[in-house]
C-alpha cells in the first residue's frame, strides 16, 4: 500500500495539470495555434535548460563504468527493438515515430527521482541520478533520429499522393541531430559537471525557475490537446505501446542485471530509468517534427495513469524476491 501511495503522489499532480489543460481549452484560453506555438517554445527553450540543470547537478563522482555502459547500450538495443516491432505493426511512418519514442523513452526525471527518494530516502538516489545522466542523452539522440526519419517518410507519402517526388535527406537528419537543442543542453550539463565549474547563484536560480516550468506547462498543453474520441480510435496502438513501455521494456532491461547479481539501489535505478511512463517531452517533440503528436500525447497520458499500478507491482515483486 505504501508503494501505491508513493506512485499516486507522483502521478496525481500530473493528472491535475492535464485536467487544467482540458478546462482551459474548453474555456477558450488555449487555442490550437497557441498550443502549437507554446509546444515549439517548450522544446526549443525550456526543455534544453531542464536537460542541462538535471545533468549539471547530478553527482557523477561514483559513476560505475559497467553500469553506465550497460544503461546506454540497453537503451539503444531497446530503441532498435521498438523500431523493428512497431514498423511491422504500423505502416504510417508518422505513427511509427510516435510509437517508437513512446515505447523506449522514460519520464525518469519527473517520475523516477521522486519515487527513488521515497524508496531509498532523500540523498540516497545517486544510482538513479547516474542512470538518468547516461540515459537522457541516449533518449534525446535516438528520439530526434526516429522522429526525423519517420517525419520525412510521412512527408514522402504525402508528396507521392500529390504526385511529387521526394526522398530521405540523410544530411538533413544528421544536421537535425547535431543541432538539436535538447542534446546540446545535455552535453553542456556534462561539460559543466565534469569541469567542476560552479555557476553563479543568479544563473542557478534562472535555470531552476525555467526548469520548474516544464512539467506544469507541458502537462497543461497535453491536456489541452487530448481528445477522448481520438484516443478511442488509437486504442490498439496505445495498448501495444503501453504494454511495451511499462512491462516488456523494464523486464528486458533488468534481466541481465538480475542475472549478474545486481541488487538494491542499482536494480532500483534500472527499474526507474526503464519502467517510468513515457516522457512528457515526447509529445511536443513528435508534434513539432512531423510525426503524430496526437498519438504521442495519448501515449503519455495512458502510460502515466497505468504506471501507478505497474510501478507498484514491480516494486512489490522485486522486494518479495529480495532484489530491491
């Protein structure tokens, strides 16, 4: 029951933000145009600052080489599996991009850290912070990659229907990955962290303030764009991605660490970096990069709701076997 309460405490504020978004949309305070513009601003400005702040402030002094290597490789393999499987299930590239990102990208920062602090105590979450520090750059690079590729494929299909000829622009994809502000935010955070530079208090305050806006703003915009009718039409895709994200992905992610005898905080870090619901940033990114933003948002909502149950079951099961 305690673990269920912990998860509810994490999820409840996110649900309230989304309900506020629904309310604001119905009151005419958030138009579709404003939603799109604010999503673009969120991706280009606030999310990179959040990436920088989280990695800059992480304690990386105890970074274990094998742990970091495994976390990075496991996410890349997970991305490959998601892309292969969802490409067989869904033929619309715009939907494939949103499904792949929804299946492998975790909301580890917003969801994982609070749960870790509740499980292990404040100040005892270094393993989770290290896992996030490794996984966030991987999430960003491969999310940009799949959204760019699938977005271009979707545009090619539209061009073909209109009698136009187009092709995948590899150079554009490479440039998009190289110029992505989320990636640069993560890299800047690593650079400042490893260099030992202490930012002035004024800059720390600004970074904290901007980062603090991400969760409420993103979930309010998500609520304003959510459509129950659309979610009903997408029920098959949403169900598949939700099962993958909350059950299959963390199971595959933890098999080898458990086999190797990893326990305690390390297994907790593996669980929370893989079994958290889909990252909220996947919604504005998919919407802004030519993929199915509506489907991406629905995946965020559904995985966030069901993660209360699945995280409780994961924690309970791992504790029963003495692994957590």
